[in-house]
C-alpha cells in the first residue's frame, strides 16, 4: 500500500489554499452567471405578473 | 536552469487551467465568435449578455474535452516531446482528478449553454465533446492514420454550435465554416507530423507519415490543400462572404497552395517546407475568419 502523502509542508498548504480559492471563485462565478442568465431570459416579463 | 515542478499536492490552479488547452480554447473562442456574428448578420438575434455567456460555455466545453483528452492520452503524452510537459505527465494533476475536472466542466458547460441559448446548441456542444473524447481520443487516434481527418470534425464544430446558439438552427452557412476547418485539419496536422514524425512513432500513434510514408503524406497534404482553398471561397459563393473576404481567401489560399506545393516537391526528409506550411496554415485560418468577422461587423455597423 502507498504511504500517505505528507500534507504538512508549507508548499502543500499554499497549493491547497490556492486551489480552494479557485474552486470558491468558480462556484461564485457560476452561481452569478446562472442568476444573470435567468434574469436576462425572463427579460421584461419580470414585471408582468399578477 | 530548469525549474522544479510542484507535485500534485503542492500545485496551484495553474496546471488545472493548462488541462483546458488554453491555446486551443482561444482558437475555439475566435471561430465560435465568427459563427455568432455571421448568424447575427444573417438576421438572427440573441441578447448580447446571453451571447457572451454562450461563448464562454462553448469555450469551457472545448476546454473540458481537452482535459478529458489529456486524461485518456496521459500514457502517450509522457513519451512525446511536444506533450511531455503537460500537467499529468509532470505529476502536477492526478489522472483521476483530470477526468473528474473534465466531466464536471463538460456537464456544466452544456447545461449553461442550454440555459443561455437553446437545446440545439447544447446538443451540438455535447456532441462535439463526445466526438473529441470518445470518437477521436479513445477510438480513432491509436487505430487509424485517418485519425485527424475524421477527428477534425470536433475542432470544426464550434462555429456550428455558436451559430445554433444565436439562431436555434444550424444552416448550410454554418456547415460551410465547418467544412473550412475540417479540410484545414489534415494539411495542418500532417505538416506537423512530417517534422515530428519520430515523436508520434515513439508513442505508437499511427500518423499518416509513419503509416503511409512521407511521399504519400505530401501528396495528400497537397490534395487537401486544394480542397481547402476551394472551400475557402465558398462563403463568397454562398453569399455570406463579400469581396474583402474573397480577396483575403484568394491571397492566403494562393500562399497556402504555394507552400503545399513546396512540401510536395521538397527533397526527402527535408523538414523546412513542412514547418513553413504548418505555421502558415494557422495564419490562413485566422485570416479567413478574421476577414469574415470584419466584414460582418462592418455590415452590422452600417445597418445600425
């Protein structure tokens, strides 16, 4: 069996944080994009409700 | 001095971005943009914000297929000089993560395109990813020297996807743009293969020069170049390319044919002509699509 990787070095920590930030940024961007697309698709109809 | 390559645990987001093949993505964005603008010029319309999101979705879909291609081809990428520095052979990204990353982005890009434009465009994007990953990478690439001829369809589809994103259909004009990129692929990649022959042979990839020999490849490059130059003037004949496009297409087409002729008549084992054709083929494709883009933008500006 392969030995577990050493996760405690500063380089590993830095890399993990950078990847986590990018995932967070990607998720936020995706959510905002879907929100904006929804609003644009609804268009003027957003005011047309009972 | 060589820089130390970080291991997968220490790597930042850079290697994941490299998995998306940014250079290929930029070409996809460009050809898709031309497809979109041509569709608008032809009378279709989509909110500019939705068009931007659709273009981004097409780019991400192309990047996702690049990541899946690198996952599948990691073993041969390792032995080819041109691809040995990719993130998986370098140990910066584990293969399983590349596969997961590619699959996730494939799903998200198709869903986003369906949401921002329509299901026709989403279908063609999904088909493009499937064709590049399953038909080209998994099936054709290692089994036939016609790999890049048939597989070239995947690289040629972005203008069709983009046209469909704007208009909801894929008319004949979109398929003419497809034909130009489709016919461009063999002379472009076989020129590369002529001077990187050893690379492909080492990896066991049956590229045309390794299988049919140099002389046959050169003849086929010339034949495809004639077909490409003929297809290159088709937008003018079909009425969606103007005189500026015709002039660009004819001038660059003449240059391409001249270089293809030099490849055909070059002494055996000479690589220079192939290198020149490879470089010029990129310029040729860019010039044709740029001419179409400028003409369409000018026409839309004049109409406004």
